[in-house]
């Protein structure tokens, strides 16, 4: 791929100040250091969305980190710890910021500087190219939406946050591999991007390795740069392990997670391909078209390799646009096979941009370029169009939303919802209480009250309301008994209570407790931690298969020293006997 060495000259000269003010890097700085903090100064009600409680894992993690716990070392985490640490730092700076925006934007602390390095080098040759790299990056990074649809009604995507952050990192890495010439800068971006990928989600680093391997094979990532980047990568890992033990703990967690999700890769690949069929088909056709367009170059490179086998001729032979595209597609397919919700294949954008520049340089405004352009747009535009559409639907649809009234939820309660769903939440609340035995039977049968319960907006509205009521009851219990619940556990997917009440979460308990995918069998450490909690809270509106499974895991460690009470109509509690109000 030759695009990075033949880019049109920068547009316009002007004076130095004008060039700085209208440069992509200056715009990036304005957005990240002025507009983003401005949006985080005060709480913004966010429209509720499907699987919305994923974002609350960051609250749980930040509270644990503030209490001295280390992800992986002190509690099981299904992904890397960097996202949690970045969020914990950002929420200290902006305690009134919307949780979804804080968690979504926290990675800008890494991706924005790395993008600035790419733009610094790229804009020397073409401001237009730099802008073409920057604007999609900002759209993908700032708007809290995935490219897939999991629910028919519009709302913000409070799930898959670490997945879309990996996609954003891969975008920056791809931009560097395609457009960054300076070896030192390329080495810095590759090393930091790969480190960040590892500690956001381990499957992301696998895809990153594939991108780097393709660039190395094609001669775009020089050997000494790859070597130094690798040394920095492993040196950083070694220092982290020596200082905290977090790397080996992370590896143990990932192995446990792999055992829990021991399924064949092929069905996951097929599912990934079917979900993203439009992009994959368009990019696949583009790869075929590029093979045809570049067949003369491929033939010459093959002949040269056969006559003079060497590292140089091998690089020339492998440096083909269609091969680059095939490698990137494979990387994306592998990563998406492990996801539910992300910004799938957005990192094709820098590559396809480079390919179009290369085809135009060689072919000009020819039919070949037109075919490549149409297929390129078919592959590149869907993620942008999807996110723009979801943003518009969510914004317009929230005009008449009701904001959640609450007493104890801090910024957790800064959400809004359409009146029709609020009404449904109120009706279901009464129904769950009046017919609890029925819903217990449904859960016992292995079913949920609704097939899309965890996507239903009213589920999260009611969940937040019942937490608000439970905190009132907890405060009343503490006052009546002159006691204090210092360690608080939730027998549920996430545990917001310690953060909301300024308490502590127990050690060892899984964050993001999906008992079917992300909760290993309790060991002695978990058993001791559960047995030592002051109170464990069980939501019952409604009973679900997951809550029932978690109760089965943890109740044996609570029954000796705790008493089960009905705290509210929608929350049961296992209270340490010594802390029971008389």
C-alpha cells in the first residue's frame, strides 16, 4: 500500500497563525480540552437505552479503586483495568458529569494524544487527509452509540463501552500504520496503542497484532520500530507485574473467563459475519476489485520475487491493497466474534482512505477508481450513518422525556424516559409485588418475564427507582438500630450501593456478575468475602434467572451469620446478625 508516500500537498499556505488555527490538531485540542470538559461540568439527563446498566460497572469499579482495591488482584473483572482507572480519574475531576459520557470519553486520555501524533505527521503532506482521519475519529469517540441495533426504540447505548473503545484504539493504530511516516512517532503510537488495547480488552490486542503483522510483512512497520515497540510493550508489562501483580491476575481472570465461555469459535465467527454482513460484503467486494485493478503490479512483484528472493521483494509482494484489506477484515471479524455491541470495523476507515488515495494516484479518475470509490463508500459509510441516525433518533425522541425524580441516586439517576415506558414501569412495579410467587416460578423454569427484559427501558427505570427506595430503607434501618453497613454487596449484575452510600464493596466479588458468562465458581477467598459482608441486597422486582443463579452461588456463605429480611417490597436483604435493628 503506497498511499502514505504519495499524498497531495497541503491545502493553502497563509500565515503561520492561520495555519495553526485551522489545522486538524488545533480542532482536536479545542474539542478535547474545551468542549468535552464543558459538557461534563454539570449532569446531563441521558435517555435510557438497552442493556443500560453496563455503564454502572464503572461506578462500582471506581468505588472499589478509591477504596484501595486493584482490578484482577482484589476482584474478578471480565475485561482489562485501564478503562476503570481512567474513569475513576475522570469522575474525580468531574463528579457531576453524566456517567455514560464519563465512561465513554475516558479513553480520549490515550486516543487523543496518539491521534494528534498521527495528524501532526499526516498534515505535513495533506490537510485534507488529516481532516478525513480526524472527523470520523471524533464522531466515533464522542457519541455514545454502537453500530449495531439491539432494540427497536431509540435510546443511548450504555453497554459495550469497552468494546467500542477497542474499536477506537484500532482506528488510531490503523491510521498510524497507514499514514505515519516518522519511525519514532510510529513506534510510540504502536507501543502505546498495543499496551492500551491489552489493558482495555485482551481480544483487542489480538486484532492489533494482526494489523501490525500485516504492516510489518508489507514493510510499512520497519523491523527496528517493531522491535523497539515490542520491547517497550513487554518492559511496561514487566514493570506493572513487579509493582502490582496486576498482569498475572489479569491473565488468571482471562483464563477463567475462557473456561466459562468454552464454545467453538466457528459459530461466533458466523454470527459476527452475519451481524456485520453489509460491511464485510462491501469490503470483500472491494478486495476482489483491488485484486483485479492491481493485477499488473501483483504480476510484476511476483516475477521480481521469483527472480530475486529477498526480504525487500517479499515486502513488495505482500504490500498489496487487497491483502491489507483482507488482513484488516480478519482482525475485525475475530474481535467482533467476542462482542455484544461495539463500533464494528470502524478501523477500516483509515485503510480504505489510504487505498483510495493510492488508486487515484495510479489510475486517476478512471472507471477503476470509480468502482473502488463506490465499494469503499459502501464499506466506510454504514458505521457513520448508523451512529448519526441513532444520535438523531435518541435526541429527537427524548424531547418529551420524563426525568427520573430521586433522593439518593446522585448522577446515577440522571436519566430520562418516554412517558409510555414510565407508565409501564409503574404498572409492572405493582404486578411484580402482587404476583411475586408467579415470577419466582418463571425464573425457576429458566425463563425471564420478557424475552428482551435486559433491553427494556422500563426495566432500568424501575430498577433505579427500587434502588432509591432501598437506600431510604437502609438509612432507616441504620438509624433504628444505631448501626452502619460498611461493606455492601448486591446479588445482581452490578453493585451501585457502596458508591451511592459512600461505603465499601467486598473484595473478591465479581464485577459485572453475569452468572452464565462471567462468574467463576466461588473459591475460598470469595466465600470468606461474602460471609464477611455487613449486608447483601437481592432485588426481587422481578426475580430473574441470573439473580436466582447468583443467589444459589452466594447464599450458602450467608446463611450462618446473616438473617434474610424483606427490606422493601422490591428488595430482600441478608443482614449480618450483629447489625440487625431491634
